[in-house]
C-alpha cells in the first residue's frame, strides 16, 4: 500500500512557512503504520526548497523517514514524472472531505482495512446517533445527513 501524507495541518498545525506544533500522535502513528504494515509513505506537500527540507528534517529528527518526498519514488524528478498524479492508494490530508480524523482513528481505519468505509470516519464517541453505539434503531446515512 502506498500512503501519501500531507504535512501542514496534517502532521503539524498549519503555520506555513514555519513548522507548526505536532498534531498529537501524528508521527507516532505514521511510524507505527510503517512498522506494522508493508507500506510506502510519501510526503506530499506544497512545500519546496528550504521549507520542504525543514519539514523532512523535522520528521527525520523524530524518527520518521519517508519512502519518497513529493514524488512517486525516490529517483523521480519533476521533469520525469509519469503520471502527473501521484500514484497513491490513500491520501491523508487535512483537506480531506470530512476533515482530518484523530490519528488514532486513522490508524484503526487503515489497520482494519476500513479506510474506504464512510461509517468508520465517525468514531463512536463523536456520534452515537450515526454509529448506533447507544442502541436503538440505527438511522440510514441519508436520514442521518438530512434528518
Ligand atoms: Mg494541509
């Protein structure tokens, strides 16, 4: 599995071009995903040059290394990129539809293989009505959205 992960607003709080504060458990979760699964982690960010180097170094100092940075594989260059779109199975980005789940939720979604299941976006403590953890009749998704 190839996972592309954003930096600003995803691994650290959004303070670009500065480095924000680490979002709780972001780096620990990414390291654990690397340890537990055969996956390639790609840093996928708008950062370039000095700002990009700072982000990579920030992660490296905390023990997180990426398979590739802003590319499909380490040897890829901007001039020789095919296809133009990054070939990732999954993107973790604070601009996801639905926003960025907690990193614990992200780990569980990937570990359980439920990362394409919209219901898994809702953790039980965030929304009992949708997940039906409190018992009673479960609402359908459209009813949940539109009342
Ligand atoms: Mg971002």
